[in-house]
């Protein structure tokens, strides 16, 4: 990974910084969403959206009328942040409270995907990322819907990961304090499926959703 852009190196706790694909890409792929930041008329704007990685490129998508994508269409530099909060680290002192996390920040100038075949490839990859098997089950985008959808590509040339794992890091003078200390793990799980009110009773929950829920149990 290149380090030519300002801010690409982790300054605070540099020992937590990572710049290799084997670390970066799983963090990106596991995340359900990202936050995209741009500057609009001198004001920073941060928008959450879904994303998908295909090879060495990060893709975000949305409606043609979305303000964020109008900004991206004018070659606005962006920063993209992805974070997994894995646990609350509760120390004996408030100062040493922390969190276990995995995060990635990407910097770049996005380019719009206009080729219809590539747009379909990215949308299928996104569908497969969110719910593997859904692309073949649901109706796929038609020509009108494809024109109403914008996709932007951000190369993963300038990206860094920052990871914090492990136990509490208390000061020695606090170790005898009678305060519970430790880590409260956090994870994302699915709740009970809620069928659409207009769904026919004869349509059961598909096997691919059952498998997806079991994988996050």
C-alpha cells in the first residue's frame, strides 16, 4: 500500500497501524456499511452507505439524485471510513478505558462507473456481499433502474487499517483498586426475520437466508 498521501500513516499508536491487503481487505469485506466524507462548499459532509470491494477497488452506489454522488461526479476527493467495534475495554481508571476495534480509512478521488456490464457486476457483488443467493432469487435491475443508479469506484491504493485488541491496560498504581475491569465483547447478530405484510404464506424463508443467519449466530 502506498503512503504518499498525507494522513495515510497511523500517527496515534502507530503500532496499531497496518497497511497490507491481508489485513485491510477482510475488515472491508466484513463490514455492512461505510461512511463517505467529502467537502461541500467548505463544509465537511459525511454520509453512510453500503459498499463492496471487488479486487483492489472499493465501490459505493446510490441514486442519481443523491447529493453525495453529485459531489463525487466532480472529482471531489473523499475519505471512506469503515469500523468494527469488537468490545468495550473497561479499565480501573476512566482515563484508561478504551475499545477493541478494527478500522480502515481510504483516501482517494473516485471515478464513476458508466459501463452497464461493470455496473451489473458491481451490483451483483454487492448483492452477494449482503445476502449471498439474493441476486438469483429477486428480480434483477432493469435498464431504467440501472440508469437511475450511480456507482463510484475508489481505488484502494491509499488505505490504512488501525486495530486494537487485547485486555485492559491499567496503570500499576490502579491494579489493587476494587473496581471490576475487563472487556465486554460486542458482535452483530440477526434478529427474528419479519416477513413483509404482503408476502404470501406459501413463500418460506429461503435457505440462503437461513445459512446467513446461522453464520452470524
